[in-house]
């Protein structure tokens, strides 16, 4: 079953967990920008060197570099029949760039799936994860700031896909299997 999807949702909504499960269920690669950054850094590619320069200074990787990595990844053979983008696009400018990338490759997006989650539940989840993993820098203030940044920069991406009639929203709260079932059902509605 092929699918070309964007997976959206705030930090702590379960995107990483669900991306892996959906990738397996749909038989398409899950493409995470974080994984792309790490692979390019490890492979010492030209783009990887650029990413490392920014991250070493604690700066955000510019859209131009991220877009180039996504373009390169989507041109690879294993994504011809489908993919699941996790963490991209992060802003409206990247939505437009993704449109261009896909058009250049002769591909189209099936739609976007947004995992929704109550902010207070997300804060609790991330504080629990921080405690388990020893992430001392993941304080409640930092987590709330990340949610604010998401709301300001990334949430408008949902609006773009909603305007296009290409967005489904799924509640990300509950048992992992139940969320996966809701996501799978929602994706089926996009692909009709």
C-alpha cells in the first residue's frame, strides 16, 4: 500500500512512535529531518558539514539546507512508491518548497496527518520522558516554550493543508495501538 504523507503534531504527541509503526504498516520509509541531519553529518556530506556548523553553534539549520536534504532524500529510489515525512515541513515556506520538490519529481502528496494532543498531557509526557532519560534541560519552562514555538511556526502548516482539503486530525492521546488504529483509518480517508 503506497502513501505519500506528511505527519504533523506538537513535541510529545507521539510522532516518532507512530511514524515507525505507520512506516511498517504502509510499507514506505519514514523520513525524519533529524535522521537526515544525523546521516549527512555521519556521512560527512557537503550538506552534513553545513548542518554541523549550525548545530555546533546551537543555531537552527536554515530552511535552504533542510530543503536540499529533503529534495535529495525524496529523489532516491526507495521513496518512489511512498514516504512518510516526519518533521518536515515545519513552516509554510517549507510547504511551498515541498510542493516544488514533489512537482519536480513528478510526485504528489496524498495529504497530511496531524496528531493532536492536549498541551497539559504533552507537558506531563515530556517531563516523564526527561526524568527517565536524564534530560535535565527538558524543564517545564523549556517544554512549554517548545510548544509555543510549534504553535507559532509549525501549526500554520496544518492550516495550509486544511485549506487544500488534504488534512486529517487524529487524537494522539491513549494507548499506542489505539492511536495507530485511528491514524490508519484516517489515512484511508485521504487516499480515496
